[in-house]
C-alpha cells in the first residue's frame, strides 16, 4: 500500500486500528523487558546510587516529549497545506500523548533532582524550556476546542504548534549553550555512549517501549477522532434529511469498542 493512500479516511481507519494495537503490544513487551533489565540487571551507579534508575523512565519520556511535538507540528502543517482530515486527526490525537510524556519527564526529573541537587526544581534552562513545552501542548489542546468553528480552532492550534517548534532545539542544546545544573547527554554523537552495556540495553528497550506506545496511542486516538467526526456528520445529515456524506465512509471494523479517555 502506498503511504499516500493513508490520507484517505476509510483506508486510515482500517489501518490505524490494526497497527495501533500492534504497537501497543510491542510497547508492552519492550517495556516489560526494559524494566526487568533496568531494576534487576543493570548495575548501581557509582555516584548517584539507586536513584539513577529513574533515568529509564525520565530519558525516554523526555525524548518522546520532543519527538511527538515535532510530529504533531508536521501533521498540523500538513493539515494547513493539504487540508487532509487524517493529518488534522493525527495532530489532535498526538497532543495529549506528547503532553503526558512531557509531564512524566518533568515529574521524574524532579524526583531525580531532589536527592541529586538537593531541590525539587530550579529555573534551569533545560527544565524551564521543558516546562514551556508542556504549556505549548496545553495551549494547542485548548485552542483546538476554543472556537465553535472547528476549522478555525484547528488552524489556531496548528499555528501555535508550528511556532512552538523553535523551542525544541532550545531544549536539546540547553546543556551545551548554557551552564546548567542538568547533566549532559548520556548518549551523544560527539561523546559516544557513557553507559554500561546493561544500562544501555535497558535504556534502549524503554525507548522502544515509549516510542511504540506514543505511536500506537496517536494512531488510535486519531482513529477515534475520525470515527467521532463521522458520527457527527451522519447525525447532521439525518437532521437535514440528506444522504450521508461519503467523505468519511469507513471500512468495517470493531472500533466502536474503543473510547477516548
């Protein structure tokens, strides 16, 4: 199947449910293996002790907070340019997923920072820019539902998301550009890998789990948003006494068992 075919709502509805559930399964398997490696196999850090194990939650969450935001902004841009319903749905579906990962990154960072730095929070460049990312996610979600005109809300949310992309390099390079309390990257192209093999394996497994969960959740949320839009259009067509719209005619599936949180 050509990737462009997925821009068709009926094709996407059938494909997204199937692959969303598969990605959730992959996330469960990778997460179970990664947690086992992280808490029962990986050695204790010589400087930070056992508290460093928050790394296996904090780092994948921080990575996904930025990655999901970038993908969300790209789908908003695609919705602006090509006005595809699938792009709008993916962008809207990814927003709460990315916000959740950003919140996890901030909370685990605070839990890690208290015994390491002696404080739960500092207005550090990395922490402050990550907090700004959470506020951008919240702003996108609020704007998306702030207008009675659905298209106007999407455009407003998309504009904020696209402008907010400038914050991503600030987050990533903050420990390089400024003198911060936040430690440098454990994995970087310039310095290589600064982790023991067992630590690296656990971190990579948890990263795969986070990516699979985020991708699967984004697909399934987009699936449900399109289904909801389809039902609303059918109800509107019936109230007007017209034939159902053919734009969102969906392939048969059992997706009615799913519901948005």
